[in-house]
């Protein structure tokens, strides 16, 4: 089954990867020089993120167990560390300014079938 990220009935990211292994969680977007607007990496049960070894800024969306957006970091630069975000259970990495482009705001309800929401 294809993994997608939705807000209501609108598909925000149609090409999502779920990082559910140690290796995929460790690698994330490391070394990437580009993230397509339709791509996202979802980190289940992850409420903190690092951008070590990354080459580009990204947006990071933190959601609760049910998929409610609790925090959005826009244009988060490489070589930074985000400590655990209160109320967050899952995190999502998308292209820089992707959250704003898709109108993602704190309090929005997101769904990712099979993962949350």
C-alpha cells in the first residue's frame, strides 16, 4: 500500500516513506541535496530530530498520537538538534517551506493511514 499524508481529504504528500527501522531512522534525509515537494519521511514514535550530516534545511512537523499538529519548525538548518517536543509522538520531515506551502499549522489534523490519525 502506498503511504500518503493527508489533511482532511486533501493529499499533502503522496510519496511518503515510513522510517521504521534503525537504519532508515538514522539515515533520514542525510546527504540529500534535494527533497521533492511531494516527498515526506515519517518517523513513528519519534519526538526529537537531529539534522547532522544534512546538506539542506528542511521543515519538521511534530504530531500527536492521533495526528494533531503540535509544532512546526520551518527551514530547520543542518547540524542542529531538536530536543523532545512536548505532546509530540511522531515527526515528519519535508522540503524546506513545505509545511507553509501546504498550509500546515499547529492544531491541524493530519492522517497517515497505517501510521497515525
